[in-house]
C-alpha cells in the first residue's frame, strides 16, 4: 500500500514537487503539497480534516497550536498522523532545509508507515523523534 505524505505551507511547494518527482520511481510513496491539492491559503481547521480523511500523514514545521488551530490532543482525537519538524526548521535557510529533507526523506517515509491513527511525533534534526 502506498504511503501518502502531505507537506503544508511551512515547506516549499517546489521542494515538495522535487521530492515527489525524484522519489516516485524508487519509493512507494505519494508526496503532495497543499498547493497541489488546491488547499493553499485555507485555515488549518479546514484542510487538516480533509487530509486525515484522505489518508495523508502531515509533515509540518508549524508547532504553534495557536496558529495551527488544533492542539496535539485535538490531532490525537481526530486520528491525524502528524510529523512536526522541531525548531531547527525555523532556524534553517532554504538550502539547509532542502538538503535535510532530501537526506531524511526515506526516514520520514519509514516513520510515516509505522504511525498509528492519532499519533503526533516531533522530528529532530538528527532524525530522532518522539511521541507527543
């Protein structure tokens, strides 16, 4: 079964498109960005339930519950699978972000495949993660 990963607007749509194009032949993954789905600019409370219903694992750098509109407890309750990128993401430039995502994509895919409904994980720069 193909794993579906959705990158939100904290991650460049061009980077997500590059990752999708380069990984589609070798990895069993469907990578998408909010923009590709026509959900760009929508409030998180609108698109997150759609993503969950569509079977996506969400990858985001938005750890702020006030701006996200959902608490971690809300995400657990709705059955979302979410990978939150730790604060290193906020302090990295575009080139560092691109290199990191390319080097960690297979690890993110393995993590996504192991996640249960309602699981939220914080992913660190080192690749280590922890449940929230």
